[in-house]
C-alpha cells in the first residue's frame, strides 16, 4: 500500500497592525539547539500574508522556534499539496484577531488535508508573544500527546563580575529566554530559587546582611517577606505540592538538618535530627515523600524520607556522589547531579528498575538540574567557553539546547510549573 | 626590652585599627615613592628602606594578624599548619579585646551541588572557629557564615582558580 508520509503544515494567518509602538527587547538567554532527535517530525510554516504594517511580534517565527527548539520537530521545506485558509481581521485599537489551522497533509496524494486544529483568538498587542507560545503548546499537545511547556518560565541567578562590587540578580524569563525581569538585585549572593506550585511566588536564599535567610517573593508585584532567619544557614527551600509548607535546611542545631515549616504559622517541624549533612530536600508529586542529599553513608547520596512512617531509605547507588535530586512529574524517576570519574553530570534514575542513565554529554561540569513540568526536559547549569550558562537536555538524553547568557554568568536555574 | 614591647603592642594595635591598611615592615611607604619624582632632574636619591623595628622577618605578629585568608585542600576542612600562627594571633587579639567581633566566612570551589557546598564550607569555617575557641576565645565573639561557592575568589574554572576559592576568610566586624 502507499506509504503515508505525513507532512504537517502550519498555516498561520497574519494579523493586520494599526500601530507598532512597542520596542523589541532582546532575550537575556538565547537558545541554541545543539542536538535534535533523529525521529523529529517535519513541520512546515507557510509564509503568511501581512496586511499593513508588519506586526511587532512575528508569531510564526516564535512558534517555529518553540517547536524546533523542543528537538521534536524539524522545519521542513518539502513540497506538499495543501491549502492556505485564513482570515485577517483588525479587532480594534491594539487588538488583533489571530487564526491558525494545523493541517495534516499526505505527500503525493490528491486528497484534502485533515484539519487537526482550527483556532481563533482576539488579543491585545502586548499578548501576541504569549499567544504564540500558547499556539506552540496546542500544536505540541496535538502532535506529541503531552502538554507543552512553551508558556512556562525560568528563574535563575545572574552574576556580573565585571562591576565592582559583584552584582547578583535573581531573574525570571520566558521559557525561551525572552522578557527577562529582575526580582532581586543585590551585592550579596542569591541562591536556590524555588517556584510555588501556582507559579505566583518564588522562595530563595539571599545573603544580604551577611547572613543566609529564606525569602518568599510575589512574582507579579515583587513584594517579599523573610520567612526563615535562624542562626546559621537557612537554605534549600522546597514547596510542598499543596503549597502550604516549605521543606528547608537549617544549621542552627550545629549540623545541617531538614525541617518542615508551615508557611502560615511559621511553625517548624524537624524531619532529620542527626549530625550528618542533610540538605537539598525535594517533594514527591503526591506529597508523601521527600528525597534529600545526605552524607550519612560516607559520600553524598540521595535518600528518601517517607513522611508518614519517617523511614529513610537510600535511593542512589551509582558512583560515589549523587546530590540535588528531584522527581519527574509522574513520580517514577529522579533526576540528580552525579559525579563520574571526577566529572559532574546530570543523570536520571528509574525508581522501578533502578537503572541510572547519565544524560549530559560534556567535558565540563554540570550543576543544578531542574525538571520541566511536563517531564520532557531538564534545565541545568554548565560551563561553555569558560562561562556559566544554562542548558536543557531531554529526559531521554537525545535533545540538547544551550542558553548562553548575555550579561554575565548564569546559574542555579529553576523551571516554573505550568502557568494557567 | 620593655620599650620594644610597648612599641610592638602599639604597632599591632595601630595596624589592626587600620584593618590592614598599613604597610608591612620592609615595604617602601608612599611618601618615599613620591619623593623619587622630586629627583627627576637627574639626581637619584634613595633611602635605605624602612627598617623592621619589630617583628621577625619570617612573619611577625602584625603580619600574622593581617593574614586572614586560610586555604584548604580539596574536600578537606583541615587547617594548614602554616595558618595556625595567624589564626592564633587573631585569637590572641580577640581574647585581649572582649568587645571585638569577627565573622568567619566559609567557602568552597564551585564544583558539585550548591547547597551541599554550603554545608561543606561551614565545616571549614567551624574548624577555624573551634581552633580559636580551644585557645580560649569567647564563642560570642565569633559568627560563622557559610557562602558555599556563592562568593568565588576567582572567576575562572581551572584547578588554580579552585584553589583560591577553597578558603575561610576572617573579617572583623568590630575591633
């Protein structure tokens, strides 16, 4: 029988613009796909008609970059029988109506392409970029079967050493590095950003006043409160799935132990109480377990604490260094920082089979793995040309993306949850 | 002999109050260097250098006090023998000045996991703190802050950069 060669084509209907006042701010981070997968789906963006002044946001370019950078799609220029269908409508002052159709066509066959998606939106000019990411999400979900993360955000720390004193910035950007916004600018270090489950707040550690304390800051307004300032270190905040508690690390007892804090009451409950180093807690998606880093068996390894039974079991066995573990969204795997032959890599451990894979493929050290909310990619820090940059690797290791920073060293990243 | 000791004590106090701003013995002072410009007409004058009235050539007490960064080996929190004299000198100062206060900052190199490195760095700072307390320093005079790898001494990523990162820094917050 005829082999179906599916070529997907996207037709994006353009928007007419009346005004093009907004200036275009370049991204803090810019993505470079370094390795896509061989089974990537070919996808074609047909040129769309522009009526009037070109829009300030090139929706087709944003969507095509999103899909290309996921590593799951490759931009195709092959020929296909298809039709471009669309309408262009202005919808008022700085408002646009955007329509798109996702068509599945059959190469060489004289049939009507199938309409997989047919959507229409009316948005303000400010929302064009967000809309493009939303369209990417819809296409990704339709073709891959998994919710897309193109509308999520990244938090990370920028360190600028070319000024005196060194400047530390906690910054939030879109998932593709655009729209960077500072949440905190400081001359003292900032570390361990952690998004709340609804994506509205970020907890972090700041060393202002020459002491580490944990703050919670509202992402939209920038208002913040200091919620943990005990003697010694206050660190590694981790939000519970229900958003009501933070697991955190305090050294006030004389050694590093993990505590649970009820955020409303500030009440503290110790979870570990020994003389080892216990740090970097992370919650299981069902909220019933915490994994954490501990050197109780000699070298740093990942351990799991059952919050009901209080039983602690060791989780990592590959190599003599495993730290900073976190679960995939389905709770079945753990990503972690692993050291092998002196090199720090990002790895993924399957909890059912015990099989461990190293995902990164670099001669430089990696750090700080952070899982995407759909489990598809892991954001982490690494070195490139002697500078700290962010990178992403797919959970099957086959896609790698680099996000070099423009204005300094970039480190300690945290991927937001799904945002609406 | 007694006068020498008084001079020595005054010099130590003076240096500490200036928090390291004074020149170590054996170095030319700024005045002497400016004086050389006045001889630009071809006449070359030279001084005989500042004599060392006090302290030994191999690290006098004021040099020991001024040495406030102590380095550590990879994955270790053992104090180097070569640092013990300087730490002791600062311990002596603290014991002689009950209102003086210090912070001991702990640091690691940037490899590994950030929050775990904070714990490792605190071990280093605690090692110095315990050494001082064993000498008799009041614990209230010492505060330990661990920065982990958050305040790197060197921005590079070679082993010689990492050596500079692994340190404890003693900072006087009150003299």
